[in-house]
């Protein structure tokens, strides 16, 4: 999906077909009540109050919108102020109740991601699980909704995307002529070759690996591919849908029989969306995402893999208990997760250690070095070992995050970053109780995030709506004094001065990245040959690596293999730069208030507060007695406009962060293309040689310096985008404030009753928040006073 810019500045626009658009229908009460089934009663009460506040606010906004539309429907010319108001009302009415919270389960093969999702949603074998082998072949999203049935939508690659995939696969399978026996054996064992053959045989049948691209275009796939490129499955029961879904998302092992028609199209699948009906365990608004650990050879699937990681606000790094203490795969996934915090929307992260029931008691007792109390049972050993893992990994993870992220990052504030879970024990409870498996704790984690987000969203929504009603009230006032509008010209000059100061402050903020960038560039120039050499080394030498290297170059330096992991030459070459800039980059986009002025958002907040204070000062000094509503509206609207900048900044953040590796990739593209064309004897050595020489040439011509310039240019564009949006939006508001009567107010419909209702709702915000806090305190007290749940496990017969 292409990225789009935020529409932060709500400037009036001409009336068009959408102007008189009907707002969307509100949700039925029975549907709304179903959304809370996943929450305990105390949290349900809080959510119902917030939902009621939001629903009543939407109703008041809708009534006001309808009245205003009717009052101006026959007018030839609608004043800008009224257009602004009506468009803002419609935007608020149609604003989604809550953007989904994406929780990404990110882990390597066999880590237990699917088993964990199955346990959380209370469906034992819903998603396919299969021990150590690769099981889930694509991104799978699981959420709950108000539908009556279980439903899955399977999204396939478009026809054009599959053609591009075919072209690249056939290039990989083009066997060089005049190979020696050893080279021919190595070619046959190449990981990329095996995977390409496997995919083509699954879709078209045996023997197709020798066909040309043109022949494959004419070939008929074994499985049925719908023209819509979407397959929808529905079922009354979870088990029924699971059986239908299994062949689409389970990776078929090489050498297996052809299987069903469904299995024959899995190489074309890029995303599966599963919707559960009215779940009592996973609340509506939360999406659990099973993310394969390495990405994909197909460009579209690989792009979706990266974007899916980046849109997750929470990432759970899933690791088997036997792999959590080390290993390159675990470290690679951890680094990728931290990068998501740097470049994406991720604000929260946790390490989820799976299969924690696994323990060899004699071996554990022999190596045990802690505690003097004797271990009496397997259960005691498992609980002790799990607690040790938590303490150790929590410390290691926090230290690593501190090196990469700002000190005030939200994730560093969490006391608990590690969870030890056992999906198997959750079902069997032979050793551990349900609570001790920590599956309920993860559900609570999900509910807490959703409740907090709902609270913040409703508070902002009601406050913004009330701000608009302050404007409608001022429009309805017919006795405004003309000289009161003269104060706006002074305010406009003040705003222009403050915008100039904001520009300077942003420049100073972004200047903090320059020195780390320069140091990183120096480090990259001195280490790039060593890094490239490490990327090109494989345990078998050139054997089985010839076509893998070609695959890397066909994809402009990136290859996601199911057996070799993810190879990204561009990212590896620029890693010395990222190591230098990561802490500073994270600091620029943090929300705290550092004393050195290195964070961006505090400068925007300071600009907002200075405008609000100035308006209040002008109002007090000059007695805005007749226009206090308009003053209050301006104060509220400034918060809404500048608050909307955060989403725009977060979206640009990803582009800025990736600009280094993207710049290097673009500069090396001609070299990659040249390497991809090399065939014949000793092709692998010649490919490596061309790659080394091409990289040397680009470095000598200033490749890393250009990457630095491009990142700084991206920062400059962000600054310009912020100031332009601020100028446009604030200018619009000041135009409203300085507007004279001339029929602007007296023609509007009477919305006094709606204003009073909105004022009452705005006052209710504090009461709702206080009630929620009180209920939470009572719940915590009762939990502390209740008997422990960690008694002996149940006996199962």
C-alpha cells in the first residue's frame, strides 16, 4: 500500500459531493456490548462508560451536522468558517472508534508463535503447529469482531506480482553451461535453487523447473486461482475453519506428495486475515500477527513483512527456552525488533520465552548453583528455572535497549519485559497451573494496552468535539464587537515570530544527528570490506552459494531464505552508521523533555503552549468578554492540529531511518544487476569479485557521504513539512477568528441544546476517569486479599 501524507491542517475547501455526505451509521448497542466480553467486570464498567461517552458525543455531532447542512443547503455561497466547521464535524463523526492495536509475534522457525496464539484465543489446534519445522508460511492476522461465524480471507499475489516472481525464479534456475562436476553438484545443492524449484513444482507440477519464463506464463496452475485474488472461508465452528484454512497456510515440506488443490497455491499467498466471532478472550480492536522470522524472496511479500513489523505498536519476540540464551537467529530477531522501535510505531516490546515446561531434571540439579532449598519435584525446578530466566533475560534485554533507545522510552519503564509461557501446559496442566503458564498474564497485557488506548482516544475525541462547539456558539453570537477582532492581527504577528523560532529549534534538534552520522560514515568506510567478506562467507565455501548470491543481487542486495535466514547486504554495509546514530535518532523522536533540546515533539509542544498562553493573555488584557468562546475554541483547536502532527512525524520517521540503506541500495543497483548476469565456470568467484570491485568504486565516489546527505535532506523535508502544516492550519484558524459578521452567524441553525449536551459530556470526562481509577484500585485490593492461585496442579485422568 502506498504511503500517504496526513491531512493535519484542516483548511476549508470548496463544497463538493462529499460535503453533504451522510455520516456513517452508529453501532448497535448489542454489538457494542459484545466488544467487552474479553474484559473482567471492573474493566467492562470502565469501557462501557468510555463507550457511552463516545457514542453520545457522536450522536450530538451528527445532529449538529444535520442541522448545519440543512441551514446552508440552498445557499449559493457558504462562508469559509461554516465550511471549516461542517468539514471538521464530518471528519470527527467518521473518525474510527479505535485504530487497531497490532501485536506482532516475531520469532524464528519452531519458536511456538502459532501455539501461543492458539492458547491465547483458547483454540488448541486452530493455527497449524509442527514442532521444529517451518509451519506457518505467510503472515497471519487473528482478530475478533462482531460477526457470527469464523471467517478467513486469504489474499493472493496479484497477477502482475506473480509474473515478476516467475521472472526472478526462472533467472535463478537458468543453469550455466559448461559446469564442472563439482560446480554442478554445488548448483544442485544451492539453497535458492532448491526453494525456487519447490515453489514452481507446488504451483505447476513436476518438471516445470526446466521451462522458460514464457512457457510458464502459458502454463496452467494446478490449483484454482480466483480472479479477485482473494479466497474467503467461513465456518460455524473454529475446528471447521481450521481444517479449511490449514492447507493454505501450512508450509508443505519438500518431497511430500502433491496434496490437495489448496496446498498448490500457497506460494502465491501473501496475507491471511482470520476473524473470530465475539471472543471472550481477545478483545475487538486487537490484532495478533504471526510474523515469519525472515521475510520472503518475493518483493511484495517481503515489503509486506517489513511494513507489518513497522505498524505493530507492540512486538513480542518469541523464543524457545532452549534458544533464548544465545544464537545468531535470536540476536538477529532481537535487533530487528529494536529497529521497529526506532523506525516504526512500536512503543512496547517484550520477550516471550516459550516451551518453558521443558526441563531435564537430573541435568538441571547437577548444574544448579542457586538457592539452598532442596528441589522436591519437576514442577519446583521448572518454576525456579523460569524465575531465573526472567531475571537474567530482563537484565540483558533492558541493557541492550538502553544502548539503542532513549532513556525515557516507554518500553524501558516496564518492570516486566520477559514472560515465561508454556502453551502445552496451559492445555494439560500436568506440571503448572493455568496462572503459572502465564497465558492469562499475556491476555491481561493485551487488555491493559487496549483499555489505556481507549481512555486516551475518548478523552481526546470528546475534548476536540467540545472545541468545535465553542466555535458554533461564537458563530451564533450576533453582538460581537468589531474592535475585538483587531487583537487577531497582533496574534498573527506573534504566530509568525513563533513559527520562525520553531524552525530554528527544529534545525538545532536535527543538528544533533550530524556528528554521529559523520562518525558512522568514517567507521563504514574503514569496515565495509570486512563486512562484505563476512556476508559472502558460507560454511561450505562456494558450494551451494552460487545461486543464493545471484538471488541476493536479483533483489538488489536482499534475500530472505527459509534456511539461511535473511541476507541484507545494504543494511549490513550501513550498520556501522546505524550503530552511531541509533541512540541520537531515537532521542529526536522521543516524547520526553531532555535539557539539551534534542527531542522534536517538546519543541512543538512548546510552540503550542506559547500560542495558547498568548491567546489567554490577550483575552485577559483586552477583555474578550464577548468572544470568550472563540478564544476557547482556538486554544482547543491548536491542540487538535498540533497533536495530529505526531502521526505525520511517525510516518516520516520510517522513511528517514531507512534512507541510509536505501541510498546505498540505489547506488549499488548497477553493480547488483551486473553480478546477477554472470554465468559459466567459476561464476561464484567472479560474482564476488565484481561485487567487491563495484563496492570499492562506489565508496571511492562517496557512497556513504551521499547516504549521509540524503538522510539530512530527509530531516530537512520533515522540518519543512511541519512548518508548512503549522502555517496553513494556524492561518486558517486566525482567519476564522478575524471574520466579521456579514451573515456568517445569523444564518446558522440553532444548536444551543447540542452545545449544552456537549458541555455536559466534556465535564463527564473527569468523573469517568476517576471512576475507572477507583475501580482499578478496588480490583487490585481484592486480588491482594484473595487466596493464592498457585496451589497444586489439577489431576487429569
